[in-house]
C-alpha cells in the first residue's frame, strides 16, 4: 500500500508514538499486510477517506509483517484491522473488510470542524 493523496502516511514501530499517538488530529490506522486480499480490496476506500477528510483526519498504514511490535501491542490478530486513535487512545476498531459507509460511520463522530 503506497501512501498518496490526502493525509495518508505509512508508519512503523519506530515512529508510531510520534506520528500516531502524538498527532494533533485523529489518526485512523490501517493494519495490513501485502498478502491480505481484503486489505487490498479496501485500499481505494481508505485512500478516499484520507482525501475527503484531509484537514480533519490522518490516515496511517502499518504493515504488520514489517512492524509486529505495534500490531501485538494493540492485539491485532486478523487483517484488515482499522483502529481510530484520538488524543493518543484507541476510540474505534473495525476488524475485517468494511464498506466505505461503515468506515465513514466509525470515523465521522470523532472529527471536528
């Protein structure tokens, strides 16, 4: 998954605390792996969400194969898993493939104008 457009960034175990927990905006983290077919199918919806809410939300991707420490820290046991962090704490979690409307419904209430 290549970060492009909106506020879509790739994060790692090493920069997790600064880029996700220390962010000013809510951060939706997409825990994924290259071999995960549902992750690949969700990629367009993730990109669209990042672009639509670029000024109010950061969307981050974390490759669990390359960054197992953070995945373990948040008990990510299946893919895809998306976790929304606000103020450094997880506030929403979606496990499994989700349609764009479900993503919007989970994220929307946590965004401010």
